[in-house]
C-alpha cells in the first residue's frame, strides 16, 4: 500500500513537472502533540481560492501554480505557511496553539472565553491524569495548577488527598474545595465507616474527565456562594464530538512498592539493646521488670531458633508490604451528527496496594448525550454508574487511626524481630492478643501482623449513580432558559470483620460490624440568560436563577460480637452479642437565588458582577440566609490602539490586567444540627435514658471569606511564552469554631460551635507556560507554576485561648493561636542529651533546663545540678508552622518524532513536619527501634542525640508528650511522574487502527528532601485544618512503574 | 413558532417561580435522632429517662463503670502490670502520671459532665413543676443530688490534697452548681476542699430526706439510690473527713448495734453468707447498696472493663504475690473464700493469679459495685476503733472477715493501732479490684506504697495526688489561682 502511494506520488510529481505551470503537491499533515495524521486540515494556496482539506490519515493533494505558498490551518493549532518552491512533497507538522487565552473557562452556570474572564482560575486538562496509577482524579492534580496544593496523606489506596486552594480556608469547617461534576456539587469526605479509606471522588473514572477548572477567587467562585469559600473544582466530563464514531482503548498495568521504610534493629541488635535497657531500668527501680519476667541474668529477651538452628530474625516488612500489581482499562466510543452527539465509556480498574491486603477496584460506565431536538430546544443527559470497592487491613494510616493497636504501619516497624510470624508447624505464632513471646520473658505488645493481614476483612464499597438531565430553551434571540436536574445516589456498604484470634476482635471473641449508608443528593438549577450586543461593541450578559440542593443520608448498621463458632468469618454468622451500631440520619438543604451581570466593551474593557442569596439548613433559623457577591474588572491593554502603535509586534502579544473582589460563604458546617441543644437517648442497664448531649448555638451564622485578586496576563513572542501572575488576599471572618469550653462546665464534648475567629491568607501565584524549543520536530513545552501562601490567624475566642488539637484523639500535637499560622506544632523544647549522664534535657518556657531520668521517682525530673523539679510537660511552646509557604509544579513535555517524554516535578516547602513516627521508633518499651538507638548514650562524656536507654522510657523519646527533637523541615522536590511515550508510526489504517501509542511511566521516582520520616508529603490527620503536618505511624508513599497503551480506532 | 416559544418561556418562568417559592420548611432540618432540650420534660417517662441518664453518665466506663476503680487499685502495691501499655494505666501505675494524661482528664471530663447534667436536671425540674408528681420530683431531686455528691466526692479524692491533712484548707475543685449550656463562665477558681465537702454533705443530707425508702424490685434497690444509699455514702465521706462520730451516727441508722449486723431500716441490707454471690448474676443481693448495672447493650466500653484489667479479659494487671502485696498477707489465708472463690492461680491469658470478682469476659456485663454493706461495716469499724468502741470495731471486723474465713484467728487485737491496721488490711482483702486502695491511703494521709514506681510515695510528693488536667488549665485561667 505504502509503496503504491509512493509510486503514485512520484508519477504525479513527474506529470506536474512535465506541465510546469501547475504543480501537484502531496504530503501529510501531522500534529506536534502526538505525531498523528490530522484530518480536516485546511490546505490552501496563498492568495488564491484554491484549497482542499486533509483526508482521515492527514494526507492531502493539491494542484497549485509554481512558486506559491501553501497555508495549513486548523482550529486550535498555529497556522503554517510554506513556500512550495520546486517541491512536490510537503509534510507539515502543526503546532498546537498554546495560547491558553483562546480557550474557554468553565465558570458557574456556564462557560466564558478566557479572554473575557477576569477572575482567577486554572484549567487542568485531564488527559495526563488518566494515565497515572491513582484512584481518583483529585490525586492527580499535584503540581498542575498554580495556587492549588495537594498532599497525598500516605500510600493507602484511595485515601482522600488534602487539597488547598490558596491556603487554608477555614479552621473547623472543611477546607476542601467544593467539587462540582457537570453541574452538581458532590460530597468529598471519606465515606468509609471503618478503617478503609473510601474517597467518593474515585467513583468518577478519571478517563471520563475532559477538564478540571479550579476557581480560585471570589469573583469566579461567588456564583457558588454558599460553599465556595475553599475554591471550586469544576469537573467537566467528555462529550461526543461530531463525526463518525471514534473508539479509543486505553490500558495500563504496573507495579508499586513501598519506599523510604526506616531501618530497624535486627533480632540480635534488638535483644542486646533491650536487655541493656532493662539493666539500666533495674538499676533505677528493682520492680521495673518483675522477677518473673527476667532470667537470672536480668535478661528478658532471649534468642529463638528456627528448626534448622538458625536465629529467628524476622523482617516484618515482608509480612506487611509487597510489590503490588495494578491494571486499568478504558473503552470509549464517541461521535455524533450535527444534531446528536454521544459519548460512551466503560472503565475497569483493579489496583493492589504495596500494603498487603489493600486493594481498590472500580467498574464504571458513562453515557453522555447532547441532542438538539428543535431549533429552540437542546437536551443534555449524563448518566454515570459506578461501583468502587475499597479493601484495607488495619493500617493506622486512615485519618484518626494513627494509634490503632493493630495498625500495620506501626506494627511493621515496632514488632519484636526475634519472634516469628509462624510456628514451625505453619500455624500463626500467637499469645493472647499479641505475637507469641516464645523464649522472651516479656510479652510482645502488638498483634501478629500476619493474622491481622489475613483474617480481618475490612471493606467499603460504593455503588453510585450520578445522572443529570438538562434542557436549554432558546426563547428569543439572546435569551435562553436552562434547567438542570441532577441526582446523585450513593449506597455505601461498610463491612468490618475482626477475627477472634488476634487483633481488634480478640477481646470480644470475634467482632463484626456492618454499616450501610444511603446518600440521596439532588440539585436543581434554573437559569435565565440574556445576551445582548449593542453597536457591535457593547456586549451585555445577564443571568438570573435559582439553585436548590438537598442531601439526605441514612445510616444503619449493627455490631455482633463473640462468635458462636470460629468457623464463621462473616457478619452473617452466629454471634452471642448483638448491638446496634452505626445508625444515623441527617440532612442538609441549600437554597439560593443568584444573579450575574457582565459587560465588555469591544473586547477591551470587562466588567462583571454577581450576587447570590444563600440559605443553609445547618445554620440557626434566624441567621441561615446570607448575601454574597463579587465584582471584577479587566482591561486588555494589548487591544488598545496605543499599544498596537507601540509596534511591539510579536514581542508582547497580549497584555491584560484584572482585579476582583468578592465575598463568599463557607456552608460546610461540620454538624448539620449545630444550632440545636439536644438530649440523646441511651441505656442505663436495660432502662432507657435521656442525657444532655449537645449545647447548641442559636446564633450560628455564615462563615465568610472576602477575597481580593489582582492579576496580570502577559504573553511574549507570539504566545510562545505566557505568564499569568496573581496576588490574592483572602480575609476569612466569623470563623465557625468548636470553641473549647472549660471541662468543669460539663458541656458535652467540651465545645460549642460559634462564630468567633478570623484569619487571612495572602500570597502570589505565577504560572509560566513556554515553548523553549521548537526546532526540527523537537518540541519542548514547559509549565512552571509557583505559589506562595501566608496564613495568619488574627482572632479566636481571645488572644490567649488557642485551639489545641490532638492527633487521633490521643496526642496533643497542634496549636492554632492568634498571631501565627494555623496548626503549628506544639511541644516542649529540648536541648539534646546531657553527655554526663545520658539524660534528655528539656527546656522550660523560662529557659530553665531540666533533665529526665526514667524511673527516677521523686528525682525523675531534676535541674542540671540535680535538684528535684516538676515535669515540663505543660511547658509546651509553639515549635513550627506546618503549612507550606511555597509550593508548585514544574511540568515538561519533550517531543521528537513519535517520542514524547513528560517530566513533572512538584515541590513544596517552608513548613515543618512533626515526625511522630520517629518518637515511636525510639520508644524504649518492648517496641522495636530504629537503628538510631545503637547510638544511645552509654558512657559519661559521650556526645549523642539519643538518650541513655532505660527500658519503658517513653518520655525521653517524645512519646509521652511531644518534643522538638522530632520536628523536622518539610521542604522537598519530587519527580512526581516521568513518562516516556512512543507513537508507533506504522500505518495501520488497513486494519482499521488509526493510531497506537505506548508509554512507560514512573511515579515518585526521585525525591530530594532532608526530612527523615517516610515522606514529606504526609498527613496522618487527613484533611484536618487544625492538625496538619503530622506523621504518626502511617505507611509510606509508594513508587510505581506502569506501562500503558492508547489505541485509536 | 413565536407563539410556541413564548409558551415555553412562560413555562420556564413558572418553573423558576416554583423553585423560588420553595416552601419555608425546605431549609428546616431538625435532628431526627436526638430530642430537643425543649421537650425533655414533656412526659413523666422522659423525666424518668433523664434520671436514668444521670446514672448512665456516672457509670460511663471512663468513670465509675471502670477506670475510676481501676486507677485506684493499680497505684498501690497489690497489682503488677503485665502489658506496659500506657492506654491501660501503665504510667499511673509507675507513678509517672502527668496532667496531660487523657485518661486522668477523662475522670474530670466525665465527672463534670455528670455534675452538669445533674445541675441542669435540678433546674429543669424546678422550671417544670408539673412534669411529675411532687413526690416523684422530690425522689428525683434526691437522686440527682446523690449522684452529684458521689461525683464531687470521687473527684476531690483524686485531684485535691486530702481533707485530713489540713482540714480541707487546700484548693479543692471548681464548685459548679448551676447548669451550663453556653460559652459563658469558663473562668472559675477552685473552692477549698472543705467547701467541696460541705456541698457534698449538704447534697447527701437533702438526698437522705428526698430519696425513697426503697423501690419495688431488688434490681432498682441496687441500681438506683434510696435513703440508705445516701446514708452509706455519708459514712464514706465522713470517714474521709476524719469525722468518726459522724460516721458512727450515720452508720447506726443502717447497722444494728450488735452482730449479726444488718439494716432494719427500709432496705434490709446484710452481708451475704457467700461473698462470691455478690459478684454473680443477678448482682442484686441486699449487700449491694448501690451498683452500676451492665448489659450487653450497655457495656463499659473498650479497655474500661474491670474484667479486662484484673481477670481473663486481658490480665492487664495480675496479683502481686510478693511480700508487700495483699495476696501473701497472713490475714488473707489460703482458706479464705475471697481467695478460693474470687481469685485464680492462672488464667487462660497469663500464668499469674488474678481476681475473678469480675469474671465475665466479652461483653463484660458484670455489675460494678459502688457501695457495699461490707464497706459500711468497715467504715463503721474504723470509726469505732478511732473514736468509739474497740469492741464493736472488732466485732464488725470479724463479721466481715468471718463471713469468708470463719476459721481465721486474728492475732492480738489489743491496741487501737492493731485494730485499725487489721481493719485497713481487711479493706484491701475485701475490696480488692473494687477501686478502694489509693483513696484508702490518701484519705488517711498515709504514704503510698507504689509497686509500679518501686517506691513509697510520701504525701508531700507531687505524685501523691493527680494534677488538675491540662485541658482544664488551658481553658479555665482561674483554676491555677
């Protein structure tokens, strides 16, 4: 075939030469994006009416006069003009037009051309996200948009990421942006009722997403007034494109593994170290270890041997972690006529975690359709059905789970290494609720991870329908009415079975807890839009509408304990005790009326304003309505005559100034009924009870955020370099806080929701998009985005009453105080280890140095000269900020011929992380330790950072109360993804394939950081505003390698 | 066409209007599973439920349903920690407890929650005079005051210097007697220990007047306070104040002059012939003056259960068989029922002796005793020995001991000191695992022999009592003043 074409071309060329006045030119037009042939490209002779367009494979032929130039043009690509000369074959590669300004921005209730848009928004094209081994699109946004900071809490599959748009938006309310999918706001919190993580955003197949628009300032977001305080993520799914049906098949498969696991003591090191610590302890307190728990030599940890005589030395990482395999497949068909377009997709994802027994599966189908029924009626329908299945063992890595006794993240490092997981007969090594101690005389403290991993069953499964029906009526020229009804129905089934042998089910003799949640969420939006252009230059647009939403969630469940027979491994088996558990009903309703007005004059001056009145059922009835709105101005300087007269030519192609101000609310009140004082019903023995269980606040009102944005768009060298810069200031007032109450008042939960605080975020954002090289088919495009953020709490209940927050309810780690950014690490300062006696030195607030001697009795705490003093545990000070002060991404794409290479870096810094896991790794109880403890103090004069090891000491290492020795800087630079793709050039049209691309991708390939914990991107407290930047017993992040293929038919 | 689109226009505007006129109820979302505070006095049944709610609050596993008792026992010399778990009291056991400890704070938090609920109930009852009959209203007031007194007394024992050391002149507790429902009044200094005791006694005197003589069932006589319960609690309070005459006066209301000691007033309290019967279902003998009931659907909660700590649940602590522990004390003979029937040499969990008073494992439904008739007898014995009749003191001591080990012959009980020592030893035997040990030491101002700390903690040592929890210090600036 190819040969045939070639000879035909040659022959035609010959013919044209013979005739000499006209010339037949042939060739192929390809796209610089992927090298594929581009159909429908207009090819015309300059200065003549002659023209044609390329065929489906991108080839063309045209007969032109000698010496003319051919112009190749296509929407979305830069036109190219090529002089024919004497050539008869001209192949052209068109460059995608990287002028972002020509694109549209999806904003509330509609779209706007970017050149008319005067707010601050970033658009992320979702194509690259779909290729990443992530569970939800939200995880893939890292480093993609300026001012959007994403933290993946750890490597647990489908753990919801922490997303912050322009810093922290609230303290007690969610700082997670509002997520709107094709018009309907959907819930974003983890919906698992057990220790699995179930991010409902994973119900959306990332492959179905066309683009994600992040609305960052109030002027853009105010149209979503009630819940836009934290920014808005607008997700637009793919729709059918007019033309014959196109099929694409996208698949990837890959492996992942845990990285940066700490080095812990092996069996021999462990026995030596712990027995040494016991000797030190007995010297202080003869009862430190009871006589029955040590041998005649005062040793409690004794060697154990395998049947072959070798020392048992267990690598617990092997029991807990694995190299995991994942795969993901998508099939889409889209097409349409001039009246009807359709998009259909089916997706399947099956991902295993590097944490054993951790997996994620999604099966999804989507059908989107647009139909122009009549000239005045257009119908839109979206239908998405999905099932996601999350499975995870107790990992200690879900928010709130850091101190779970059977959390595998901690057990993997802390379990006793001279004990085996299995006995020689293959059975589990067990003793009560822990690993069997064998020859050791002190019991282990944690369960056998192999049992927890194998026999517990913990899952959370969503079955979800998101459907949407919209109609657009053209009532008259310029006037359209739109109505859109969306229904988001989610059933979540949470299953938890704790085995009776070891772990959380041991005490109860087996424990099963099932819960099901039914969330019914509907949203109805009606708008009326009028567009008018007067005198060709005055463009008006007015929108009025209403938006109502109601979400009702019903939970029911039960807990069953004490298995009748260990034969049963399910909730449905027979148990002795049956309890009600996991029951709840709540609902939230929103009602809003909105109006928006925009005007521009000749594409030069832009003005827009919007207003919205919002009601929220979660606020008190007197205060539930709030008024919000914003306004913005824009001036496209480059459209001015004077600018054009400057004749900067293509040096500065575009220059635009913009400013906006607006006020939005934050309606994500954590308690749907916070304004009510209530009594809860319970039991006393078998008698029913009523007890005061919530002090409500009848004055609860809107938390508001006043946001200012000033920005500049400028592009150089024919848009080859584009810069967008913004300054933002978010002033948040009437913060709704769980105001701490003196416990002696006996207020349930010791807190009352009230509007008491204020804070601000300010900073700069810079996004530079450039094409540094575009030469001989070699193209390098790059995007650098960089943002700064300064968060400052300006008022709380009062200046002296900070908010203290505990990690997983146990360890007070964080403080939010006026005059500081939120969620500072709060603990006691230390001054190293006293070389004289090996004791940790602590520094009180007044600067006094005191030292700790574990089991020292009345002399446990002494001044450096040996006088008894009190514990410094209440001498906490603010130690460091946990919110990054700068962050961003550096994304590069390099193309040459069929090859493409993507290198995406992310970076973040200026923050501290409390490495609480390190405290655990240096704890002198039965837990295994980091190899750091080999440097523990042993002889007078020894200078070391590890105190003398005294068995049982949990103070010197920082387990008992937080110390600054476990505080570290969190700056990092990561190679987030590296992708190498190749488009197979072979022409496969004969077998019906239009293109094939294969790629290999590495995620988290390289990390530069001084942080010594598992990962500087960590959040053991999940999405918490008040306790960010804490690492406590979490599993690490993974590194993954995937191979993928995209096939177009 | 034009006409048609106009119709559609009208239609769509009508649609928009429908939405706009969304009825006012649309934004009304009221709790569907909790009752509004405005409705809790609407029916007599709800008022009764509130009374039971006060008991339920006090019996929470973090307070009298478990941990309050456990932390009393493990500070002493009779128990050895097995699991080195700070979640199950290890640091308190070792004398390393700190005001930041969340479980110590739990006593304070749950205690004051109970007090506030009692305060609110008393106010609500006054504001709704017709909610129940005046008789029932008086009974309910008595119950609320009884629980408020029990809670204040238990907290002041833990968090303040013992009354006996300076007649209560030291800083005690913030004395909160008004219901709290708002953000106001975080600031409140500590009243003196004496002021707290005065309030406790006032509540108990009121309760004695207001409470019913008895209830219709043995279950209610055990799990709800009646007059004798208030009197019995007063003997405990007055003993801690060193008001021995007062103890004798109160005790005599419910203890006969001579053996066999029993109550002839109202509920006929008496020692059970077999001590182990007290700790077995249905847990409602007349010896149990006041106990907290447990049920599979109303259990103490994870790591709060007495049976989890002291028995096969998880043997967090086992009996100290060493010379300082009560297990090897000569007064606790091998023939003693309390050893033969209420301890075992080994359990399935550990090869150490454990108490089997709380023998049930999951779901841990053993009732948790709070006041037993045996305590009243020993309170009275101690008071008689201190300031009354040594003869009656010895008779009371022997009544309690003899019930479990009739063959035991006490060594010379000639002096007051001998008798008091024997009574105090008897308390360790009789109330082992019932949460008396540390309070019995501190109420007398004696040095505390802590096995966990490997030391004897003197009353002057800051470890002798618990510090005010950090959470209170952080939110109530006056607490330190």
